[in-house]
C-alpha cells in the first residue's frame, strides 16, 4: 500500500502539468488570469496553513503569493494602461506590504484583506475577456 503522501505528490504533479499546458496555450490576457487564479490559491492555502497552526512567516505559500504579486506588477503596461496602471501598481505594492506585515505579526487578517482585494481585481479582469 502506498502512503497518503504518494497520492498528494501525484495530484500535485498532475496539477503542475495541467497548469503548464494552460500557460503554454494562453493569450497574454489569459496569462494574467492564470496569475490571479494562482495568487488566490496561494492565499487560500496560506490561510488554511495558518488555521492548522503554521506560521505565516517562512510559509512557502506566503513566498509564492509575494512572487506572483511581483510578477503581476511587472506585467503592468504603463504605456497603454493609463491611470489604471498606476492604480494597480499601488494596489500590488500595498498587497506586498500587507502580506509582509501579516507575516511579521503572524496575523491572518492581512492575508484575508489581500485576498479580498485580489479577488475583486480578478473578477474585473475576467469580465474584460467576455
């Protein structure tokens, strides 16, 4: 009999392959949508990990969330984005500060706050594609 972790590893490998396939075939708009999905997932996993008693600081989901926010900020088109580009940059920088403060204080309320803001932006971004 295989240990439970074998099933978890197999699921993660399947998920990684599926994500790689989606990224390879995605439009630029679709790539940003994928980043939002992955960021929301990382924030959800960070919250779940915190509820199980793990610290936010040093948590791999915290690091992943920060990396994705940095990638999103780096993808902003300031030449064509107008005022929205500057607004998004301020939101992303605020999200990074909030997540880092949450890690320092080991307080998940900051994670919840960032998740709520990103969820709203993700919803609006996906609505643009329709």
